[in-house]
């Protein structure tokens, strides 16, 4: 029996109503973000710098929302935000422009919610 793992793009292409992304960490070690994050920490970052790195994701978001899929992202963050969260915030407008709904929730306001652990 042969098994295959669908890519995220394939899974999202099958979405009909909604797609939800929940972020619970104050930092993610994503390999393709390392150079841009380092540039951000040095004060050398711009949205144009990472345009190519995020273009495929933003294209997926645009395609899905054009089909009527509601894409929502929730970021639960510590009140004293990390450099990584500031980096994410700096690039969030592109997600919104592509059609993704992004919300931020301070971690102390999420303590009564039934969320998965770390």
C-alpha cells in the first residue's frame, strides 16, 4: 500500500469554507526566515527584502480567499513581545492585503481558553 502526504498547498486547495492557523509560540525557528529575521534584528529589514520568500504563501492565501475561503490566523503572544513577534507584526500587512484575517491575543487573556499545550 502506497501512502503520500499532501502538501499544504494541496490541502488548502481542497478547503471550501475556512482555514484557521493558530500560533502559540513567541518564536519559530523557520529556516527560510532566518536571513530576513537577522536583517530585522539589525534594523536592515524591509517588506521588499522578504517579498520573494513570502510570495508563494501570499499567492495561496489570495487564491483561497478568491474562492470564498475565509482564512483566519490567531497569534497568542506574551505581553512583552519578543523580537520575533515584532518581526511577524512588521510583515503582517501583506497577509491582510492577501485576504488573511489576522488577530493578536495577549497570552494572559488566553489563560481561560482551551488551547493545546506547548
